[in-house]
């Protein structure tokens, strides 16, 4: 019996102890492992029978739990060391004069480490730097506004001071109440407009932030309209990036916002025959604004212009699609025919109020088109084709004759 114990001690010392020491296992584990390994043989009671067997399953469980603790501690040390190294790199870049934010959270630091390339890291840091700069400017403006308000209150408290500022405050307060009343009425009687919040996986954190900023601006435009839409945020999951950014913008006002936010899909809320998905990739062009339909706008801002994503989603759900008639009314210059969400809101509200495409498409940025179309589009295309052929120098005389016949002075 003693020879078996000594042999087992040698095996444990030669195999288990070096392995645990190599992987950074605590010293407290050694006496624990030794007592567990030898407790099956070294009993205080001398009456133990040699027929008793070793509990190998218990030994395996103990060893596995110890290794798991070691792996967890090693991974924690690695993560802490990588974060500390990243902070040192950021500090060096800041001293070198690069655009690096002063305060960066642990989540942002992890996102910085997970960037696939150095250029992506620089872009992400520049985005955080500009975001921090905007927050500082907003805070400075708020402080200046508060100081001006205090000065105005001091002037109003004087007997010779005018009461103009209090009247302006009363007027602004009344306008806010009027806007809220209109939106509340639209939630009961108004036309619905859906923002599809199912594109979080197709965007980066920066793109989601820009998307939410545009939706906030769209909601403000809609609230100040004479006949606002009833806005629905569909597919808005709880604790998603969308919702976190909304809470950052609205803060306490998020719970009092006059919109309908739901995690359900719009096909579960509205009948399919009333839904129209607005996408620039649709082959069908929108001719008139239909007050009985419910239009859907994809809540996506993509810097890389992912074509066909919203169209594929609409086809998968079996929905009707439509694109704005940009080529019919505008002589397009260059680039994709994608508009921001606040521009889409301006266009839809103008169409809803007036039905005039020329007025509505004035909200398209001037850099994207040359001018409004006066002639029909097919004639303009013929003219452009003829001009391009003349530039190439092919059959110039015949083309000039054809041009003279088609387009007389």
C-alpha cells in the first residue's frame, strides 16, 4: 500500500504540478490536488479494504474546474493587457497631434481594438473625436444660453425693463403645445409612415448613429408640419443599438415621444395590400402620392452604398415597392440616387400637402442634379446620345443632318 502511495505521489509531482505552474495556477491548488489525489488511499481508518476503487470521475471534475479557472484568469489578463496597450497607443497618438478623443469608454476601446485595419481605427477615432467636439460645443452653447436667460430675467425683474422676453417664452411654449396637439391628432386620424429598424446588422456603429440622428431630425420636421404623419418605428428591438442611440438623443423625453415604437414587423401591424416600400432600387416608379397607402422607409445609412438590400427585403416579404421619379423631373448629374431620411421626410410631407413633384424635389441636394427637366426625358436622351457621337467623330455629316431634322431652330 505504501509503495502505491509513493508511486502516485511521484506521478502527480512529475505531471500535474509542472502543468499547473506553467499555466499560472495558484499555489492553493497544490495541497488541494494532493489531498484529493491521495485521499482515496490514505485513510485514517486502518480497516479500509483493498477492494475500494479510485473515484476517477471526481478527479477529472476537479482537474477540469481548475483548468477552467486558469483559462479564465489568463483571458482576463490578456484582455486587460490589450486594453492598457490600446490606451498607451491612443495617448501617443494624442501627443503626436492626431484626432483622438480625450475621454474614451471601455466599450469604445474594445471597438477600436476590433477594427480590421489601421485606417479603420483612424476613421473610428476621428468619428469619436468629432462626436466629443460636437458635445463640447453643445454644452458651451447651453451654458451661454443659460447665462443669457439669467441676464434677461435680471433685466425683466427691473421696474423699467420690458416684458418682451416673457412674451417670447410664452409664444414658444404655446407653439410646442400646438405641435404636440397636431401629432397627437395624427396618431388617431393621420396617415401612417413606417421606419424599418431591421438594418442594424448591415451597418457599423457609426452608421447607426448617423441613421438615428437623421430619424430624430425627421421626427422634428414631421412634428412642425401642418398635417404630420403618424410615425411607426417597427422592428425596434429592446436594448438594440437603435434604441440606445434614441435614448441618448431624447433622454427622459423618449418615454413621452409621440410615436409608436414596436418590435413587431409592419406586416403584422398593417395589411400587406396597403404597404409600399420606398427604395431607390425599385423598378417601379412612383407617379402620385396615395393618401390611402402606408409608405415604408428603410432606416439605413450606408457609406458603401449597399444596393438591393431594402429591395430584397421587400420582395422577401411580398410587398409592393416604388422609387421616386428623380430621372423624370431632374437631369441627374452623377452618383447614386439615395437620399437622407430627413430629405425623404421633406419630400413626402410636401407631396402630401401639395401633390406637386417639382416643389417636393426641391429638397434634393443641388449638387446631385444639373437642373429640372423641361423637355421629355426621351428627347433629352436622344440629344445627349447625338452629342456624344459627335464628340467621337463618327458619321458627323449624317448625324448633323439628323440633328437638324429632329431639332429645328
